[in-house]
C-alpha cells in the first residue's frame, strides 16, 4: 500500500456497500437504509437522526445529478466520523435529477466540525461522480470489495485541477491559466452550496468542461468546506463574464463588480452547465446584460496573495465597515422614525422628561392599554427600541467582521466578543478596530498551528474561538481597554469643542473626502467616521449628528452636480450616454448614492473629481457652520424627518451642487476642451459604466455613497 493510500482513512468499507438491491420507491426510503448502515458500522450514534438530517437536506434541493447518480449528504451531530455509504439499485428512485431516476446512490455523512482533509476527500469523490468513466466502472463492478477499491483509488489518486480553484480532484479538464487565444472568451465563476461538500465541486467541474466544449476558458473558485483559494485578481480583471452557481452568498462579491453576470442555484451548474456557459458568452457581448453590483471599493476587499501589509490592513478594516453599515443604517433609520412618531424625549431616562421612555412605554402598556400619548407614541417607542438594539451591535459587528476578513469564519466569534468588551470598557469604535485586529490575528495564527488529525475537527468550532477570545478580549479587558477609552474621551471632548472656524474646517475636510473617490476607501473612511460616532450622540452632545449631516450632504453633491451640468446647464458638453446617466443621477444624488457620478468620473476624472470636491467642501462647511444635524446614517433627502435644520440642509446641498456644476462647466469649456462629438473615448467609457450605474438604482442596497 502506498503512502498516498493513507489519505483515505477508511471512509467506505464492504458493509457500507450494497449491490443491485431494492431499497424502496422514494429517496427517503433509500436514505433511511443507508443511514442505518452508517449507524450499524459504528460511525453514527443514531441512524434515525442521520436520516432525518439527510432527508431535510434532500427536501431543500434534490441531490440527483445527470447520469443516474444521487448524492444525498448531510452534516449531522449524530455522525462520529466522515463516512460513505453506497447502493447500486435494482429499482431506480427519483432524486430530482433532470434526466430521470438514479440507480447509483452515494450517501455522504459528515460530523459537525469535520477536518479539511476529510472534506477534501469527500469533495473529490463527489466530483468524480460526474465522470462517465468512473460511474461506468461502478456499474460494472461485480463485488462490494470492487466498489471499495474503486472509491479508494479515486480519492487517493488526486490530481490538481488547473481550472478549478479549491479542493483537488481525481481528474478534470485542463483549463489554461495563460493568456487566452485571440477571440477566446475568459469566464470566471464561483460555486457554493450550504454544506460545501458535493454540489460545490461538481458544479465547478461541470462548468469548466462546458466552457471547454464552447471554446472558452473557465476558472472557478469553489467556496466549499475545503480551503478556499481565491481567484487571482488579475484573472478576474481580464474576465469577460462571471458565473455564480451558488445557494449561499458569494464571499467578497465586490471583486467581480461591473462584470456581466449569469447566476443560478448550484444545482443548475451541475444539471445545465452548457446553458449557463452559453448565457455567459452572450452576456459578455451584451452591453445591457445584468452585471455584478457594487464597486471594487465598496468593501475594499482584495484577495491578492502578494498584497503588502498596508493593503491587507485597508482590506480588513473596510470589510468590517462594510458589514457594520447595515446594522447602523437600519438602526439609525428606526431611531429616526421613533423620534418622528414619539419625539426626542423617547430617548431620555424615564421621569427625566415628564414622559415615558421607550422601554417603560413598551413594558407597561399594550395595544389594548395604550399610553396617554396614544398609538403613534407607542409605535415610536417600538421603533426607537429596535433601532437602539440594532445600533448597539455597531462595535461588535465592526470587530467581528474585521476578524472575519483576517481569519475567515473562525475569527467571527472572537471578534464579536472583543468588540463587546470594547463597548464594556467604553473604548468605542476605536476599541472595536483594535479588538477586531487582535482577534483576527490570534485566530489566524492559532489555526495554523500543526496538530493531530483527531483534533482538527475541533479547531474551527472550539479551540480557535476559545483561545482567540481569551487572547483578544483578555488584552482589551486587562491592558488596552483603559487607554483606548481615555483616547476616545479626549477625541469626544475635542469634537465637542469645535465651533466657528474649526467646525467649518472639519466640514471642508469631510466634504473633500466624500467626493475624492466617490464610494472608494477615502469616502468610506469619512463615512465610517461619521457612522461610528452616531452611537455617542445625545440630546446634549449633537456634534456626532452634525458630522453625520455634513457627510451625507457632501456625498449627495457629486451626482446632483453632474445631473445639473449634463441635463440643464451644458448639455452639448456631454455625450449622449452621459446625458442619460445624468437623468438617473438626480435620483441617485437625492438618495445619497455617490456612485451616480462614477460614469462621468470614469470618462473625465481630471475635471469631474476636482469640480465635485469643490462643491462637496462648500456643502460640508455650510452644514457644520449652521449646526445641521442628522440622526439617520443614510437616505438623503428622503429621511428629512431625521434632519435637524432641514432647510439649511437643503440650502447647503443646493449651493454645493450649483458650485460644482459651474466649476465643471467652466473646466469643460476652457480646460482641455473636447467637443462631445469628438470624445469617442469618453463616450465609450461612459457607456461601459452606464449599466453599473443603472443597476445601482434597482439592485444595490444604498451603502455609504
């Protein structure tokens, strides 16, 4: 026996194999018999429990694949070690495959927290089952031992796949990694399923093979249970289209922003790979095709293996900010709605304002027994309380997803705990940043400590979260929390002291940052600074609300200014696609979605960005000087009810919009003037961005312009 053979730790044995047998008429019947075999072999505590988990999985998406194959599988707490059970059926059974019933059934039983070596082996087998040579050998086998030998040879004879990134497989169609031949399309994709064992890898292989048949080059990132190896950013950059065959969210989706997109469930990648590839090839040539939403700067994510520390740090921090924003956006808007319905007194401690606070109102009255202020006040109390709880996750979510960006899922729990300790220590969002970085680093390094095979399954679910939490939270609680809390106090006092010229200067700086890269990292830093301070805002400390108002108003200026210039003031200075984008930019700007200016900036950055910065700086200065406040972190003019000093807010935006538009018109007339009719390059660039801007309105959640 070769050394390689040891990589298959007895996943299947003769008692787990059945040949030419009748196990019933339904998939549930077959699953129950195979689950009982697993339990009888001592590899599961309960066949009934395993069967229930597998049947539940089967009910969500059928596990039948083309060619008469079915791969029921489940993660189950009753399973003690990864196991394969197989039956060659005398009576075929429907498992949901598009081409008919299955006669070969492999059941994959995996314990919670199975180690990566086992998962790699199981995924290798799943991928082999879509190969005709392997399934033909299974059907031709005459003994149970013959089946066991075939499986063992398959999972130990692994060969790396050039076209599929992730777990290895027995063999796969070669996919070149060099530059494609002239005229040959390049497609990249992601496959992922909830369990990450079978369909993830089968879909990847099927798509690679289908692309080869279509004369295209295909590269797939498998986001399964085995280690994820991200696609090379350079490969993504030259891709003509993207295919997502997934049942779960795509990690770091923003890497593919702007690319023509074909998406569907992971099972479609297995059942209809040729159709998905054909759609991708059509989308690559269709300027109106659906595209991946967002922008590469939206989360700051980059998975380049050769990025230096500064790039990595930026990616980690902006990933945390990206995941934090939904907590703040939803919570902030609910708090603003609570103020609209119940007044600002709802936030005060009970008794201090002569009226009930939110908690008192909700716990002492019902819809049958309303407070004296009536139904609106009661609903306002509910909105305020839900929003306050949501906003309370700000620091913990920030820390948790910074740690996630560093160490993947094992970093989430330590990061959340470290963030919560930062709140406990009054270290605020700065403490969350530090705690998340420490938790992520600890989880990352603990996860790379060599250990025994039997302990690997406990590493991501017990060992890493436990010790990373001890390290990160211990440091925050005992060493770093106090100094960071002092620093936050000093920062708060400094901001509260701002008035007059210093407040105006802060507004100018924030405005310049918001318009500098229109949704990029600099914009996100300014937005994150404003959002993180919202939790510290009170009736007596309104500076955080003033900063939020300045940031939101300044972020609205660039798209509104471009809309004004291209559709009203100087139409002949813009191409036809730019004028069309200008119409959409009115709504985008009013909604605080700065990406409405991106099509213009892409075509003419040296004139559009400086003009946008001038107007945004004017708007930021006016809002800070006038003391305008915003208790909502997003929404633009549509959250008018959360704006204090709404008319000055509107005046500041209008002033900045007019200033930016006039500066841009002047630059277009007298600086490197290029008539619209001759600006072919600009028109092409704007047209290429139009679909992205259009999709922003219909598909993209409004996140930090």
